[in-house]
């Protein structure tokens, strides 16, 4: 199992001083976090894409390129690229360039986005939310396969064999499909034979098992080998020396972030009781002490019949930089080795995840 971190590059207020970090300071702290994840032995680091005042990740490929120059082994990916609102040619060129800079460590997770701001910003009709994605994904996959593409669609000028450069270092630039809870999205990823990244932001992990099964069934029906049908999960996560310390550190920023979004969407205000329940054994948050988090990762792996990649959504708007770096160390140096050792033991003993 790959274990990594995702960040939305949210603006951060230092809880000690009450001062909001400048954009320059926040982004440079983020690069230090990616460096620390690389040094701690984590496998991936992803940067989201938002076009809102609260976030600094409108150009994730630029942030990842800066990280590429300061890291040596960690894989660098979007989380997610809002492909519906972008030009697939430019997206491919950006991540091919990142792949060259990182010497073959770039990946893309593409999706439709959970916020709507990108659509009017780039002159697109939100009513075309899904058809935009389907058409642009088709073009992106053709660009990955061939340098000279002949293609025609509805929302972009046709390509008539022009060369699209640069080409990446990897023979095939990895492209994942990022999904929420829509069955059609799971089935589409399976039919295309693309790896799947599932965003789980609440509830019981078990409710996603039928959707993951749908993905695997669609992939098998389309003739794709089981080993290509990789499953990833993105979930809130944070590690501290104790479970109580982790919850106490993460909750204030989590509550502020969800309150801001929730007021726009009509959600109930966040509560500490609900947060603690999600951090508990039956909840979806990977927040706790080292052993707590390792046990929950193993539970998630079993429930979903095997997980190939798990990314911890560590964005927090009230988190001192030093505490975030310490959490990255604990995740990479203590949680990940525990998980990998247990999975290796299970594999050696022939133990498969339940229901696999």
C-alpha cells in the first residue's frame, strides 16, 4: 500500500499569535512539508486545485514543480485536477513537464471538482458538468497515448495531428479518476481501466464497498486485468503522540474550515461530538495516535477488499507549521512501517482482505 498526504494549500492562521500567514510564507511552508514527507519515507504528496480566496492551490502543477526540485523519491500528483474546467492539452503539457523535472515522479488525479467556482471563472456552463469531463478525459487519454492526435469534440477546437510536447519521462503518465459517491463515476473508471481515487469525508467505510465492487466489476467486464484496477482512498488524517492530542490539535482548524464551507452549502454546524465519532473505530477520519491510525488503516484495507493507495487529507487552517511537520514524521516513520509490516505478514500467511 502506498501511503501519502494531500494538501489543499489553505491559508493558515497561527493559533498562538492569531496572525494569518502571508501567501508566500504558507506556500514555502508547504514545500517544506513535501520535503519532510519525502525524507520520512512517504510515497506520495498531492496538491488540490481550488479557485477560492481561502486556498492557494489554483496552479497545483507549479507548486509540485517547486517540490520536485527539493525532493528525490516521493511521487507528486494533483488531488484533483479539475479537468472539466481546463484544456486537456495544457494539463498534459504541465504534468509532462513536471514528470521531466521530477525524473518520472508525476501523476494526475483528475475529476470534476467539488466546488463550482472554476466553471464561470473559465467561461463554462455548470450544466455541462459531466459531459465536459467525459469529453476532456477522452482527449487527455488520447494525448497520453499519442504525440500526434486527431480528435474532434464539442467544447474544444479539433486537433488535426499537431504534435503535443513535451512528452513525459514515464512511458505512460499515470492518470487516476477522482470520485465521490456517484455510481456512474465508479463504473466509468472501471470501464476505462483507470485507477480509482475515492474521497471519503465522512460515514462508515463499509458503505463504499458496493461502489468499489462496481468499479472492479466494470473493469473486469471491460477486459482489464485485476492488477490494473487500483483503488485509492483520500480521507481526513492526522497523527500525534496520543489520540487525544491528535483530536485536540486537528479539531479547531477542521471546525473553522467546515463551518466556512457549510454555511455556503446549508450544512449543520460542525460539532466536537460528531468529529470525535468520526475519529473513533467506526468513523472515516484517520486521526489519532500511531497505533490507532495504523489499526484503522488496516481496517479500511480489509473493509474495501484491498487498498493500493491511501492519502491523508491534512489540510488544517489553524495548525502550527512545526506540529504539521511532526505529524508527517509520525505518519512516515511510525504509522507506515506498522501498516506495511502487517500487510507483509498477512501476504506471507496467505491472508486476504475479507470479501476480496
